[in-house]
């Protein structure tokens, strides 16, 4: 695994965890931005934003761990 790829996965996984744990109301900010821009506020709630980014973070960090174990 290339170091740049490792860094990218680690940083993106960390950023996804920040949204999933709603640090500094990031999920609310994503929800507000998307609701005002796209107009899907009924389906895009802060809970769905947090769940989506939580799932994404788990997948990225597991992929990172598997990649490190293989190399």
C-alpha cells in the first residue's frame, strides 16, 4: 500500500467518523446545506447523514486495516 493511499484512507475515515459522531454539529451543517441547496430535507435528516458517514467510516477503516495486514 502506497503511503499517499494510506494517508488518504486514514484522513477520510477520520473525517467520516467526525461526521458520524456529530462533532461540532457537523451532521446538522451538512443537513442544512443540502436541504437548502437540493431541497430533500424530508429524506436527508441529520440522523441519516450520521448513519451514512458512520457506515462509510467503518468500511474505510476496515479496508485500511486489511490493506495494512496484507502488506
